[in-house]
């Protein structure tokens, strides 16, 4: 997949914080610009997490709805009715973090099926939020092949919660959810005839026979106002099963909830 141009709006600030347990917290910033061409390409990239454009006409057929109305009322979380806005916020954060993992860190990050297979647009998908895979060699197993499992939380409107701590806390459950998440991903790929990609998932399903390196991550996507009032230094990873291989990430940006609604609207209207 070509690198989407909106990735250029994601920059490392160079700032690092220390958690309560002494772990480094990376601080990145996301500053979208008013470039219409990039915004349109980003909206297309975002929309196709929910429905591939080549399938959209068939999916909307028989509903009596335009493509935009179909997306807004059947696929996308609702803009106003709860829990739609919080789901939009969460999906946006997950997709942005997945973009970071794939296009900046260089992992293969299959994530579209997490949203395309959602039966209820007002319900979140179960399992680990984001999975990244990276091989040492294109052919054959290596003990340093990486499985990167990340929990993402968004704080795009006023909150007194430490969303990075929430991500860490959820990440502590990933040792229980990992096997089910990998199985669901492989199953969905097989149903779509993507046997090669399914084999890439399968490589990480039996650690005892095919050892690999497991990395966990906790990420928070925060509006700048929420970021300013969050004491990240209170974040504590003590008790995490993979604490020695745990990456902490914060992405901050301005007026992010307004941006989220605008992105969904553009994604629908330009379909």
C-alpha cells in the first residue's frame, strides 16, 4: 500500500516523558492542513476501512439510499446519537495509530476487516485494537519476527481520565485476547480468499513451535486541550505481562473531534 499523504502531517515532537514506573512515553503531533487533495485522499483511505469502494454500489443497492446516506446511516457510527460520537472518536484514533504503525514503523497492519465486518454500526468490535506484523526475512521464520499488539484510546473532548493509562490497562488483557484476535483475522482473510495473508497471521499462532518476538503498545490520541490537562507521568505499567517490551505513545492534535466529524462527512459525500 502506498503511503497516504496525510501521514506527512504526523511528526515526532522529540519530546519524551517518563511514566510513574520509568518507561518512556513518545509524544507525536498531528497537524492537518487545508489541502483539499490530501483531505480527499485521506477520506477515501478512511472510508475504505468500512467498505471497499468497489463494493459500495452493491452494498447500497436495494436500500433506496444514496452512497452518502448509506454510509452515514448504515455503516458509519452516528454523528449525534450515543454511543456514535465516542465510537467515531475511538475508530479515528485506532485508524490513525494503525497508520502510524504501518507507514512510519513499517509493520504490516491488517485492520480494515475490524470495521468492515461490524454488524452494528453503534457497537465496537471485540478483541485487540491493532495488530502489526514484521518479518526479519521474507521467507522462513525467524525468532525476531515481531507481533505488535496495541491498545488505543482517544481523548478528543474534555475528560478527567488519563487515556494513556486506560490504554495500558486494556493492554494488560491482550495476553488473553491475542489468540482470539489472530483467529478472527485469519478466518476473515480466508473467507475473502486471501490465503497468503492468512498464512502471515498463522505464523504467530503457535509460539512454542515457532518462536517470535512479542511487542505490546499503549497509545492515546488526544486533543491538545486534553493533552494539556493530562498528567502523563502518572501512567503506570506495573503488572503488565510484557512490560519489558511495551511501547507508550501519545499523538496530540488541535480540534480533533471537529476534524473527526468533518472526515466522516467528507468520506460519505465523496463516495
